[in-house]
């Protein structure tokens, strides 16, 4: 629970710039990220408008203010320690989290695309993932967080199967299904 918001509701901060997931989104995103990272207990509790996911080592860690929050960026497939859970949640409750997730760029994107608020569980992915040589340019439309994370994982897996590394030239048929 955050402030007076129950866990059964998604909490949108600044029009969806940061989203604390409800139980349904927590469960589905946790399962997806746990399989990508090979960490069965990983607990994904939030995401931001860029599709970055925020996770704890396990669900029980959400009861500890000192638990380390990790940030997983599907575009680069990088996961790194961020801060203590208590500090992060205090920044959510106080609204400071919006600066950390690039609210000015988010506001410009919303203005340019006539979007007021992102729907719960959606994000604005890059046009091309960083591990595929993307330059950070954003998509023109929001998509499901699950689709974004799952697609990134699938493309990264395909690269690995072909023996490709980030920066390698992709075969012409790489995106053909």
C-alpha cells in the first residue's frame, strides 16, 4: 500500500510517468522478469513510462525499507541496483520520482502525441532497442509493458541464437517471423 492507495489499484504518478503495479500486474511482470533474469523469486512492483521495471529480490522484501531495489531496462537488457525500497517509496509518495524518470521528456512526448495519461501497465518504448543499435528515439505510441519486455527478451534471445552481440550488423531477415 502507498499512502491511502490499496494494493488492488495501480498507482499512477504524474499521468503514468511512474506506475506502482496492482497485484495482477505485479504477478505477470514478476513472472516475465524472473524468467528473463533467471531469478525465480524476483518481484517486480513498478515500472515507468520508458518501460523500465523496478524489482526486489522477492515479495517478502517489500516489507523491508532497506531492501535493495533494482532497475531493469529491457531496451538494454541491463539490471542494476538503484536504491533502498523505503527511499524509493518515499520518493513516490512525495512525487520526487517524476524527476528521476524524465518527466520533462514524458510531458513533451504527451504533448506531441495528444496523450493525457498513460493507461496502467503501458509504456512508451524506444523505436529500436538499445541492444539493436537504437538511438533513444521514442515510439509514437504507447504499448503494454508486458509486450515491451517480452519483445525485448525475444529479440535478445534471437541475437544470442545467431551468435550476435550488441552493435553487430543484423541479418536482413532478422525481424521476419
